[in-house]
């Protein structure tokens, strides 16, 4: 359950909006004459927020949830505000054109104030090479290992048990949750957030058939490239990004990767592209900028996807995508016996087409 | 290879069944006059069990495997016993109505007696916060980290390198294998079994488009909820369960999750639902009770699946499922050139239907 | 970016080929009268290699990239050499019948000389049981845990934070990257390479319905088998291989597994089979020798795949495959609205076939 701030640590609404940067957007509080500025202890959904919490209405279709809402304050657009018959609501109203973005800023504020940060300094149980360079105000958690020549930028924090291999670089203001593994030769930009279990820089999957070997053995292609990650990238739990074969695997600025994603060697991902969980990108594929890839999609190797391509979840992308747009390829599911009947026909589709052509010819014998 | 107990540590059959709780079911040993109760050193399949091992026949179709079976004892139903022409078999017979369940109980017994438990006490290399609460008879392995305010319930054991974040709770009699990561604000019920590499409580994947940013940048939605796991839950290796955005992600009592499953934020899974490996559940989806989800299935976000729904492996579920039953959506595989011919037609299916309608109209011109 | 060797550490071309074993193949340098043997500091692609680097042409279609190539040397076949109009190229030419294999050997050489190995000896922070057996010239990294009765073969190196459970075996000359987890009773052959986050020996997913329990609870089938891995196996990051229920899960000699693969209990994989990332193999399936399984494929349980079977990426294999060959089952993707039209027809395929039959009958009323 979300933990609320203690009342004496919680800010008044105006202070919260100011500190969270909400006034940099077009936020304003609808004055409630004679009532004090409410203290905000946490965030809640419209249906569940209690009297010390702030909520938001981003989808006008949910405005009926305002009925009986117990929140201390609600963020909404002017349009929503005009639509609803508020009378004199029990909650304070915060007007702005982007309620979801204001909610994002407030949630970030609560997260900063609620979760204890890893303290600055190197924990006594961490093992840091003498040749590693640790910037100012860096926190290194218990049982971390920082190898020769690695660099940790100022303000970065590494959770327990992180591993930073030889000559790898962590930029400034990064946050690595416990048990992140960076092999040697991996470079993170600034403000990266990497979740537990992520592995960056494992060998790409490269093998050559070895004709000298009996019985089909493989010769390993050593992977000499690294991984290069831009600024403002977030990488989810247990996601893996392999090192390049010769050049680097490249993750652009602002890319957001969910959990259990697999990025193979030599892949390049353009700026601000976001991928949901369980996506796999095979080797040497290039993904454009501002793409979104739905969960559990698979993208074959050596492809190029243009900028602004949106792939629906569960799609197998097996050829280049040259134009922006939405692409889908998921097989419709059905009650099992119905599926069985239809799937049986899938295996006869080319026959079926042939039979249809035959009938058509008979209709038009000329 | 399975390790057998040393003969002097192995129990006689009657003692084994008693200690394993098999007599709480309807188990009985068919007496073999003049022969001593055999000593049971381990479990084996019908074809491979040796003279010190017990085996079981749960599928009557496999009864031909009894021919020449070298096991010391075989568990079977009365029906199987009557069907087979035993004469005077070399093995002892244990009759019961549920051979597979008796096998489960015996396997649990051998597992308890064969695998050394993590000893009670806190290993010298573990880092335990002064404000953490460690219950009676708890074992904390090497290089574990237990943060401020975390609670470990009585009788629980944590393998090497586990991480329990601030204010997280591990219930009683839990078993965490090495390198399990619980972020802050994660609560496990009693008797949980969590396998290595599992990550509970990483941030849900939430981003809002930030119109202030140039070029499509995303604003992070901080994830303020936690993860709430019921009693008797098992979670497989490298499975990830994200924390909720505002409320908790919820895993019900008795849920069994295999390896490499991804549970996104705000998902709720009903009691005793079981999921095979590599399943992905997208955000805010609710799964009912007693469901089974086949391996590598993908379930889209914001859906509701009823109780007692069974999804076949490899299915992409993209809409609500209101009724119990079995659902499937896997594309039939075939020899490659045959697939190629049929897949080409898939892309023309709506054309094909149009052509068919045209022919039908000509048949019935009225 | 790939790091080049310092000029004083870099070998001359002839020495490099000799040390890498390239002369054991049919390699020969085309003499360039009056010019010294170039020093080779690294490997590069034809387009990007600089003057201190060696490159290779394995696909004759790319021979136009030789134009303006700045590499010090290029590996190619005699056929390619004859085809191109070299005149007097700036680069030295290495002729051989298998340029890609020679590249593999050279990349291995650079990898050995560039990446610092884990030093021999047991790090002070590692926890090694008194009854564990550590071979000669073994390196055990920081925060490793080696349990009772485990054995580490000569020349093997374990990265930081590896866990080797009770009685498990690591063969000779193995390389475990940081944070590999081997449960108890897991055996690796010689020369294994295991990447970070891999988990071998977690419990197979086995549960029996427990009719004594209310509401659908499951009884756990304890998993008594182990994992047995042959020689020369490579296992990718965050891949999981479960222990067998009674017998071992078996990975044959020379098997290569990419990242995030899931191998369920009792699976057997034949020699030299290679699987790309994100593949899932369900329980008790047997895969033949020299198979290749494309990324994100799913193979159902209790199946048998013959030797030399090649499964295309993204395929769900749901029945036995008796004959060698290539098999595919991926649903074609398309622009979203086009997909929508075609997918709608998929759900009516059996109807469609019925309507076609009806028309055909009318054509041939006899």
C-alpha cells in the first residue's frame, strides 16, 4: 500500500505544486475563499484517495468518479471543470491543460520525499578498484564491485550488489537499483535509471560453423564492441542488452525500456523510442526515433524501422518498415474449439484460394 | 542425477509414507507375507527406478512399464492394480486413489531430507539495518542486504545475496533462493518460495508525453504503489513483478508463477491461478481465480479475465474473457514452404471473402 | 567503442595469424614486395576499419566496400580476390577459404588480449565452504559463494557474486560472468561460458491438484533431479534452466543458448543445437542434434524434435517434428487497418470454407 507522508512532513498544496515544478506548466489553484490551503500527504485515484491526498482527472469520461471523491484536491482541465456540476465540492481544484503530466510531476515529488536514497559514500563491503574513478556525491551500496578504470559520474547512486566492469562508465545523476550488471566497456549517459537484474554488455550471440569440427560444432565470434547508452534512458528489470560484435550496440537518448526486453548485438535504437516488456530485437536491427513497440513483440534481425513506427503488442516484425504508422500481426484468439476449426483452415489457405479461383474461372469462362 | 539417501539414513516404506503424510490420504500397503518392509532411498520413474527406489503409476496407459520394473515399491490405484496381471511382483504395492499426489508428498519428503537448509542465524557478511526486524529461527545467507524497517517472519530462510528493501515484509516460513530482489514496499505472505533472479517491486512502466520537451521526450510517472503477495505463493527464477502506480500490484494466495514471467503494474491475480513460463501480463489487467495460463502467452493491459479461464500456450489475449473455458490463439506451424504459401493468403483474406461473396451473389441473383 | 591495442602491444600481421591459429586453416598472406608486415591493433568492418586494423570480406556481394577501405589488411577468398580489380591496394590481403572463421579466430585472439581475466585465487570477500574443492589455477571473484561439496575444475574463473550450490560441479576452464547462480546438484562440463543472471537448477514447475484443499490449491512436486550440462556449452544472460523432476535436465555438448531462454524441467537438448534469444522450451521435450531454434520461438511440452530441425523465429511448435528441415509458423504482420480486416476473417475461416464447398457443390451437382 502507498505510504503517506507524516502530517508534519507533508506540504501544503501550493508549496507542493511549486516544489514539483507544476507552476512551470499552466497550473493554477481555484481559490476557495475562507478555506485554508490543504495539506497533501500523498496521491490517490479518484475512487480511493483519502482526505489527505491529491487526485487527478485526466480522462473526462471518468468525471462521474468525482461524485463522492474524498480527496483533498483534484487536478483537472478547465473543460472538465466546466462540464461537471461542482457546486461547492469538498475538494480543492487545480486547473491545468495537462492533468496527467502534473500528476507525473507530483508523483516524482512524492517518490523523492518518500524513498530513502542510497547514501553518499562507498559502503565498507564494496570492492572498488584503485584505478576506478568515483565522482563527487556518489553512493556505492553494499557488495558492489567496481573494476579497473571504471568511472562513476557525480551524484550517481548504485544499489547493493551492482557490478561495473573494467573501463565502463556510469554518467552523472544515474540510479542503479540493486544487482545491475555492466560488463566491461559499457557506457551509460547521464540520469540513467537501471532496474535490478538488468545485464548490459553480455556477449552478442555470434558463432561461425567450424568445418574443422566434427558433428556441427560452432566457433565463437568474440564480441569486441561495447554498449553505448545515451542520456535519460530507463532500463527495466532483467532486461539484457548485448555488446556489439565490432562496433557498439547503441541506445539513443531518452529511450525507455521495460522489463525482460532483449536487445541483441549491433542493434541501434533511436531517441525517445519506448518498448513495453518482453520485446526481443534480433541482431543488427535499427529502430527509428519516437517509435513505440508493444509488449512481447519480436523484431527480426538486420531490419530497419523508420521513425514514428508503432508496433502493436505481440507482433512479429519480419521485414523493414519504411513508413510511420501502426503495424500489427497478432493471431486472433478464440474459444478453443472455435480456434481449432479456424486454425485447421489456415493450413489449407493456399488450396482454398486455388479452389476459389477455379470457381471464378467457371463464372467467367472467357 | 538424483542423489539417493545413504542406506542407513533411508526410511522403511511404512515410515516414509507415515512421515510424508501419505496415510492422511487413503494409502495402504499391500502386504507381502514373509517379506520385510523395503528401505526406500529415493524416487524413480517406472523405467529407471532401482531396487532402493519407489515409483508410481499415475497414468494407467503406462502400465506396460511395470513389466521388469526394478523399483522396491510402486504407487498405483486399485483400478490399475486389478488391471495388471501382477502374479507375485518383485515390488511392493502402495494402493491409493491419487498416486500423483502421493508421489508429490514423497518427493517433498525427500527434498526436505536431501537438501541442506540455509542455517538459522545471520551470516557475518550480510548487511542488516539496525531498524530491520528479524524473527525467530530466521536464516540470512552471505551477502544479503536487509534495509531499514524491513521485517523477516519467523522460520524464513534467505539464500546468498538476497536484497530486501526498506519497509518490505517477508512472511513466516518463506524460502528465498539466492539473489532474490525485493524493492522497498513489497510484502510477501507466509510460506512463499521465490527463486533466484526474481525481482519484485521494480517501477511499473509509466511515462507521460511531455509537451514541453523537444522531440518526443517522456516524463516519468513515479510508481508509488507496492507489491502485495498472498500466502503459499511460488515465484519462478528471473520473474519480475512491478510495483503499482498508485495502489499495489496484487498476487493472490496460492498463486504459482513459473520462470521469466512478467507481471506489470496494477495487475491483480486471483487465488490459485498458475502460469507457465514466459507469460507477460500487461498493466492493470485482472486475472480471475483458478485460471491457468500456458507458457509464452501474452495478455494485454486493462483486461478482465473471469475465474476458471484456461489460456493455451502461446496465445495473445487481446480482449476480456467473461466466461470460464479454454481459449487459444496460436498460429499453426508447418514446413517452411507450406507456411509461406498459406501466410501469403492470410494477407489477402478480406479480399478472398469479398470474392467469395461476389460468387455467392451470382448464384443467388435475387 | 572497440578499444585498440597500444601500438607497442600490437602484433605484426604474420604473428597475429600464427598466434590465432589461422595458419592451421589454409590462410596465406599475399606478399607485398618492399612493404613491411603491418602491425594490427584491432578488428574493424570494411567501412570503418582504420589503418591499424584488419577487416574481412565474407560476402562477395559487399566487395564494393573494398573501394577506399582504410584497413591495414583484409581477409578474403581467392574467388573474391580474382573478382575484384585490386591493382595495388593499400591493404595487405590474407587469402583463405573461410574468411568468417578466420575472423572468428582473430576476434578470439583480441578478446583474450584485451579483456583482463579474473585473477587466480579466491577473493577475500568470497565465502567458500571448507568441504568445497577448488582446482588449480581457479579464480573466484568478490562476493562469490561456494557451498558444501561443490567442485570447481582447474583453470575456471568465476566473476563477482556467483553462487555455486551444494555438490554442484563446474568443469575445467569454465568462465562464469558475474552473478551466475547454480543451485545444488548442477553439473557443468569443461569450457562452459555462462553469462550474468543465468540461473541453473531452479525448481521445475510441477504441481498436482490437491483434492483435500479447498478452492483449487496446488501441491508442490518437489524437483529431485538436477541439471547436467555437457562440454563447450555457452549460456546467455538471464537464461534459466530448471532442474529435472526425477532425472536431470540435460544440455548436450556444444549447445549454444542465447539470452533470456527458458528451458523447463526434464528437457533434453542434443549436441551443437543453437537457440536464439527468448526461446521457451516446455517440460519434458527432447530437441535433436544440430538444430537451430529462432528467437522468441516456443516449443510445447512432451514433444520430440528430430536432428537437424530448423525452427524460424517466432514460431510456436505444438507437435512433434519427425523430419529434418525448416519449419515456420509466424503470423504475417501488416499495417494495422489491413491487419484488422484480415484478422476478422481468420475468425470466420471455417465458415468461409463451408460457403466455398457449397458453391463447389452447386457447380458439380452430381
